[in-house]
């Protein structure tokens, strides 16, 4: 019996992909094996995190890295590192930042709900720029000079949300920030694949970059990577690790800290609630190796086949205007199926169809980002042959119901 059914929760068919609200990506067998093996032994977590730092540095080209409990946790820890550094008094005071620089400059068009993770560390966000094409007011978006114009005595750093269409280019923002001695924290949570982003984002000179570990990397859902400058990664670790030890006994990892850099030990930091288990670290590093080696690309043809089966089953379905299968040319990204509905023929909106799919047995959760366009989006990451046949049955039942 399903472990979830034992708890009274019905498992779903997930064609939304590696989304947090549905539990993230499925972990490969080797990742699960690493997770279980790690549960059988104990290690000092600071030493395990230093070993992880070396592996992350090798994969990303960064000076150092840290396994976090998700990309949002990476942003909180990264912000804390930039705000407090190795100042034990500041570490103790976070998120209260009165009396020292605490502003992060961010493009107005980069604002989103996830920047709450940066504000949680005590940062105050200062917006710059406009997205005039979206507003219908012009052709210009945020420009690098606007960041520079906003820098002042209270500025601690820059928050940059990375994406294929992000403007201005990250390298330009890094340049203007570094000219003023300011650090740049990058949110790249969902920017894998391509694998090249692991290195190319860091190569811009950004000081800290946060990636999700539970999406394309297929590690534990509550895992992530914070990588970048050695001194900042070390400062982030100080805010994360269990610091309940005697200073005379603690041996600070040389990979992160210079001898004599710390006159004492801080209390538990603001990131203590974001702790990472030894099992998560071992599993994430295993998943990172698999991802970086291109091991998941062997699944792409199989996933495409599942979506073709779904599309073929809907060819003569009344109310389905057509299906569009997109196969990215990069050889790394997942194929995506769009089901275009004729809502007037169905007599129901795409939102109502989506609700019917969720309410049936088993529940089906499709991508809901384009419901207002009458489109159901399907990501095959969680599909297998049995799930695909069940998905086809549920779709047929819902579309035939009048």
C-alpha cells in the first residue's frame, strides 16, 4: 500500500513537473541509495559541508559551495553573509540591521514572492528601473546605470534574478556593483538546464549564486546549492551550522575560514531553521554528479514517447482544438505538451477542466500557467507507462463528460 494512502492522502498523477507544491522531482535510484546509506552513519556536518564545497566548486567553477535546504534558503543565507560577513555582533543581531548597510538594489521587474527569502535576513530592497514594454509605455527596460545611481551608504549589495531574458545582462550589473565594492547575489533557482549555467552564471563574477537542488538536478526537494566566493560561502555557513561547541575544541574548516579570522563562535545564526541533514547532502551531491554528467538525457526520448501517446489519444476528441508537442533543441530540456481547448465546444473553461482533473480518481495535476489561454500544459518528468495510460483514461473521462 502507498505510504501516502496509509496517511489518508491520495497520490496524484503529476504532469506539472518538478514543482515544490507537488513534491519536486523524482529522485533516481542512485540518489535514494545515497540518501539511505548516509542515514546509517554519523559525521560532523561542517566537515561534510566542506567536502560538499569541494564537489560544488568543481561542478560550478566557483571558489566554494554550500548545500542548502533549497534555493530560497540559499538566498536567505547569501543575504545574511553579505549583510554580516564574519562580524559576530552583526550575525547575532540579524535580521535587525540598524546601524550598518542593509539595502539590496533590485530591478523592479525582478521582484517576485521569492525575494521574501532575502528580506528575511534583514535586507531592505530598493527598486530601480521599469519594464516599459510590459506597461505599454515604451521600449526600454532596466539599465545598469540605474543600479549605480541607487547605490549609497546604506547599500549592502545587489539582488539579481537570472533568466534567459533578464535585463540588463548580469555581467554589466556585476561590473557596476564591483566598481563600488558591492556584492551581487543571484537567484538562479530554476535556471537548469542547460548544464552550462552551472558555470556560466558564476563566470560573470557574481559573488553568490543560488540553484535549486530538487528540480532539474533531481536531488531531495528540500535541497539547493549556494556557490560563489569562498569568504561569503564561509560566512553563509556560519549562519547555518549548529554552533553549540567550545571555541577551544572547534576546528574551523580551512577551506572556508582563515586562521584567527574568528575571535569566537557566534550563537546559532539566522539560518539555523534552514538546517540540512547529512542525508540531503549526500543525496544532493550524488544527483549533482548525475546531472553534470548528462545522465538524465537518456530519459528524454522515453518522455517524448509518453507525451506522443497522450496527444494521439486526443486527436478525435471533441473540444480539443489540437495538441502541440515542443521538443527543445538543446538535448537537455524536457519535451512539453500543450493541449489547446475549444472552450465553446466543451462548454467549460480550461480552469474548470483543470479542476475536474484534480477532483477525479486518481487526481491529475496539469501545468496551470496558461489556463487563461485555454491551454493545459503537460510536463512528463513523473510519467511512466502505467501513469501515462491512467492519465489518458482520466483525460478521456473528463473531456467526454458533458
